[in-house]
């Protein structure tokens, strides 16, 4: 919810600009494919390239929009990985039930984890944004936090799926 | 008599578990080098735990959990220091806002916001680690999986709070 309100604030400020963004996920994906250490250094590469390649990219609004574009890339990956993991844990729960194993539901543990993560991420990013006070850095800082935290959650879920990058 | 026999069997195991010493130096050295080189100290997480596990007895379930717990405690110490420094600076900031008549009462407490994100982090960390060991709930591997998760996420939060401090 907070994230949604935040993106509206950014996009309202940049109606014409969204089409002119030179965003591509290539830089982030190349960094991951190259095996950069730590992999946490890869999220933000595409946003950085977008800021450089977009005309007037170093304005606060453009920076926020480039970072937001990469946030959407990670959020799409997160949704795909999460759905895959939910499906896998449903299968495991069904298998355990069929073999009479009284083991706590993996799917429930996964859903509780993801709910707790969203609340933490939004609260932590609100807090980080508050450190910038009302300054112009607050917008990009808040978007960067959402993008970085979402990328890290993708790494965790992909680790659980047995693929690290 | 049978109980006594069991004690003699378990005795060397207990002694061995306590004998795997944890040394924070590998992770500490790595953090120092990464910071000096402008690199992300996230690469350093687990260095000491890995070195600890290479020692005799460090590759048993008890040894692995002990080594990971040692590094978790190391990062918890850094987390606590960063949190206390942040809290003190947020309290100063809140007091300066409260002392300004034009803005008094218009801003929520940033110290309270810090405490809130920390409480939510703890709740999420436990839910996350539980979801990681849940697939192995009936196996001994669940201990090491939980210990690894706790260490990794405590380190991540310590580095997160450290970043907040640097941004202020």
C-alpha cells in the first residue's frame, strides 16, 4: 500500500517523462551473469545506466523514475519466484500429508514469511526516506530502498528454489 | 549403570563441541579491507564461520551450528552498536523538532519509527528462517539451516543500520 502511494507520487510528477526513459535490465542481468561478488552489488546497475542514458537523467524526477523502472523489474521476478515456491511447497505439503507425516505446512510458513517481509520492507524504506527529511533526495532514496530490498528478497527465494542468480 | 555409560559416550562429544573455537578475525579483517577499498562488506558475511567449520569438530552438526552461532553473535554485536547510535541521533533530531515552535507536534517521532522497523525486522527474520527450515522439519539439517539464516540476516540488518548511519 505504502509502495503504491509512493509510485503514484513519482509518476504524477513525471507524466511525460515515463516514455522517454532509456531503461533496460541488461546491465543488471549482465552483472549477475558475470558472477559479481557480492551479487547484491548488481541491483541498481540498470537504474544507473538509465540515469546516464536518459536525457536530463540526473534530475530528481528522472532518477526516481529510472530506479522505479528497475524496482518493477525485480518485483516481476519476485512474483514469478514466489508463485513457483508456493506451488512447490503446496506439492510438498500434499506429499507429506499423503505419507502420513505430521509436518507443519510449508506453504503457510512461506506465506507468513512473505507477509512479514512486505511489512518490514515498506516500514524500513519509510524510515530510510525519513532520514532525508523533506529534501529532494528522499524520493530517489525511498525508491532505491524498495528496489534493493526487493532484489534481495528475489535472491532469497531463488536460493530456496535452488538457483542463486 | 546404563546411564553412566551414556555419559561416558556423550562426554567426548560435548567436549569436542565446546572445543571448536570461533574467531571473528577473518570476517573483521575482510570488513576492514572491503571498507577501505570502497566495496560492499556483504562479501565478508560467513568468513569466520567458514574458517571455524574447517577446524576439527567444526564439520559436525553441533560444530556447524556453533560456528554459525558465533558469527551471528558477532554481527548482533555490530547491529546493537549501530542501533544504539541511530537511536541516540534520532532522539536528538526529534528533540530539535519538538523545540522548534513552528514544527512542534507536526512530525511523528523518528526514534519510534526506528524501533518499529527493528521489531518488524525481528518478526520477519524469524518467519523467514522458519520458512527456510520448514522443508527439513524432520531432519537434523534444520539446525544448521536455521543457524545459517539467523547469521546471514543478522549480518544484513547490521549492514542496513550501518548504511542508515552513513546517510545521516
